[in-house]
């Protein structure tokens, strides 16, 4: 069994889906800092995905600083990113732009977006 | 490196061409699904790869060797399970495994035991008294126990219930290795391996329609829905990469096969200046069905012309 919630949807890249689900699990506290992350083999067998895809997922999570790998031990959930808050905010830039574009396309107002954001923020325990 | 390659492969049965000028590469380390409707030429292709059939023209290479020269050394690294596998039905499960074992120096007794347990196979029962699902599991076990580098599965799931299919995939993953472990699997129903495979090839009427990484395919295909404010016919005809273009009243639907956010949006705006356009990602199965439909439409139109 995997220690975080994931339901793979057809039609979307598997790697992206698992990376996102992992980040979400870290944010919501389902995966605690310092806890073990499943091995490539377990990930592959539980999700029934090619082990090479599972390998790519772990590598991506390590590159993005979500996991740290210790040789011979495995991967654990990393401390949240240190560094300047402004630097961290910049990481979100592209996603925010995409959100604004989508919202405008749907004809939503800034308030609509803000109330939607608030709802999601609260849902994740903010 | 490619673990399987064919170059302009042709196979005829009498005058009927089952495989037409097939050039395909299966990269090492991929789980490659070869999809196609019944009669597309999948089994014929696999039989040529396994040297159960000779090519009429062209060539096939497996593990770097011409398929017609496959020797014991190569066969010991290949696991092959087919839908219509002939098994010695008079043997019991145990007798059959005892018979297979000596052929493979790398046969892993522990793995054999593990898989026997996982598949819940009755060792003393004769093969002729096993259900179809169990027979397929016996065939799979006898092809997994020596940890082949290349696993070739021909329609492994047809006629199996969902639970057995699940066990089957779990069994396959039991011997998986990161790196140069490759699976080549043919199917007319992609559903069961949609998550497992990372490469896909589509074969139809003996011809290869496409072969590419799943993520790339999923990125470029979208199901587009346009809702017009008024039910008018757009003046400009759809571009070639919009498949199965249809309009009903104020709704237009089609499959975009060269999707990119910017480009598709511009094309839509040119044709439908004030309309709501939505793009839905498609599962492999939906892409497969869309391509088959587009092909049929094309053939009918060709016939009329």
C-alpha cells in the first residue's frame, strides 16, 4: 500500500500525476518530513507502471527538492525549501499566470478566483 | 538501443498481405504496447519475431539477431506467452515446470515458488483440467521464472476476468528490472495496460499508423468541443489534423492530433470568433478509437471518390 492518496486518471501523463499527488500529500501532512517514500519497485507494483517511469518519478521529486535520497537507505521526504520567500514565490509564477489566463477565458472576475483560492486554501488546512 | 527492430517487413499468406512494409523499433527498457483491431497483423508480426513464421520480404531483428537465426542463447533471454499457446495438456502443472526448467540455466526456483503461490496454481492438477485463466498463468510463470530480458506477450488478456488480469500484470512486474528490461505486448484492448506501457504502436490492416512514447501521444491529442453562440456553419473547412470533425446544431466536436495550447486556440478563433472552446485530454483507448474511426471515414470517402 502507498502511504499517500493517489488515483491515476487516464489521459494525463503518469509522471506528472504522481509528482503532483506527492506534493499534495506533503502539503496536507499525509507525508511527514523525514518519512520514507516508497521505493521504485513498490511504486511500480502498486501503481502498475513501468519501473522506468517509477524511477523517473522519484528522480523528478529529488530534483524538485521534495525528496532526498540516501544511497542504500532510500528516499525520505525533505525539509521544505529554505531560502528567500520571494524566490519561492517566483517558483509559482508560471502556474499563477496559467490560472489567470484560464479564469479570464471563462469570464470570471478576480473575486471569483480569490474566493475559489480561499476555499482550496482552507481545504488543505491553511 | 532497440531490442526489437523490423525493416520493411512483409508477410503474406498466399496473396493476402497480413503485414505490409512494417518498420518499427522497440527501445530497450520500454513497455511497448502494439495495438490494433483483430486481424491487424499483430500476431503475424510477433510470430515472425519469434521465428515461428519467415518474412516474405524485409527483416526482423530481436536482441540484435536476425529472427531467422535466433539461437538457444537468445531464447533463454526471451519470455513468450501467446493467447493460443499450445501446452502439453496431459502434464500436471508440476510436470510441465519440471520439463521447462532444464532448458533455462537462469531458472530461479525461489521465484517459481513465489509465483506458484501468488497465482494460486494447483501443482498436481493436469493442465487439461485448468481454466483458461489458470492456463495463461501457467504459461506466464514458465516464461517469467528465468527472468527474461525481453518479454513478448501476444494478446495475454483476452478472455481473462479482471481479477486474473490484475494478477497477470502483478506477476509481470514481479520480474521487472530498471534499465534494460523490455516488454512487448500486443492487444486489441488497451485498457489493461494503459498505465503500464510507456510506448505505443498502432497497427491497422498490416500498416503501422504510429509508434511513439505515450506521454508524447497524450500531449498532442485532444478532444475539442466548440459551443457556438448561434448555430451557423463556419465558412472555412477544418484543417487536416482535425479528425472526425462533426457539427450538430451549435456544437462542434473533433479530435486534434497536433495540439498545442497556442496554435489550437488561434485556429479555433479564426473559425469560430465567438465560441466557447474546451480541450479534453484523451486516454490511450480514446485516441485509438478516434484513429480507427478517422481511418474508416477516410476509406469511405476514398471509395466514394
